[in-house]
C-alpha cells in the first residue's frame, strides 16, 4: 500500500504512458487514489464525489432533496414517496409538471388495472372495424381471449355468441355477421358458422345479394330518370303547341 505523497511512474502502477502519478486522498470524501502528477503538482485534488456530503438520514414522506445530497446527478430533484398500499418508501425523480403517483410500481400493476386504471374507457376498443372487450383472468370466457401487453381482450361478437350458447367457442368456430357490419353485434345479426368454408360461402351470398340489390336499385333509378326526361319533353311539346294555336 503506497503512502500519501508517494510518486511513481505509470508503468510501475500498471498505467499506460510515460507520465508520473502521485498517491493522494480526496479532501472531501477521503478516498485515496493515484492522481496524475505534472509540472510539479497534481492535476486535480478531488475525486468525482458530490460536492455536498451524502445525506443518509431517514427521509420523511414527500421530502425533496437535490441529486447531490443523494449521490445522484446534481441537476435533478428527487422526492421520497411512500406507497399508500404497501407502505414502502422510495426516492423517485420529481417532475414539476406531472403529479407523482402515490403507488409503487408493483402496487400499480396490482391495483390500477382494468376498471381501476386511469385510462379506463369502459373496457372496449375498436380494432379493424371489430370491437374488443376487456375481460379478467378469472372470467369464465378468459380461454377465448388473447393476451396483448399483459391485458386480455376478446372480440365482442364472439363473446356475445359464447354467452348465448353458455360455453366457450373453439378457435375454429367462426361467428358471422349477417349484414356484414363488423360492429353490429346484436344477437339477431350473429350466426355461428361450422367451418371457415361455410363462413366464406355466407360472405359470398352476402356479396351476391348486395350486388343484386345494387343492380336492381340502379335500374330503378335509371327508369325514374328516363321517366323524368319523357315528362319534361311532353311538357315542352304541349307548350309549343299552345304557342302555335295562339
């Protein structure tokens, strides 16, 4: 162990280069280490310890301290928050514009999910035209759900059909919308298809019925337009005859 003020060459202390080093103690924390010695004096005296001594006293709830008091970056402010559920305290970075939560991360995952979450919007969302419904892990229909970001969602039309039948639907069972409107989940508008091929046939029938209806409506509109043109021509002919007779 070297003594304070001892000077050695870099290769003697397993450092690179040809400079010399002196063994010194930090005036703030007292840590001893090798300091580069140049032009007859050490290049620096203090180490990278915080300028203000670290405060190890027991903090109180909502107490604020600067980073230099906690051995953290000196340009930050920290607040000691106590979880209202488990009572565990922790230093967290303080944000002046955002209210700091009173629950720790573990308790937020446990108590702020589902209906207790601040972003709760009724447990429904719309994805690709379909409606997804949030359900819990202990729900009877949970096997039908799919996991997304640690949250269970099930398609609403499948859930309504499963509740109507009183059982969970199998993955190969498909629920068909009769009017082809994806978010019209009335039980009168739903029917269970036995296979994907049958579901495709039902969709083809729907497209065919829609095409036929559109064709008939188009012809009806064309006929009405031709009738209006004929009536207008008859009116003009009558008007010309009256002018000639007058």
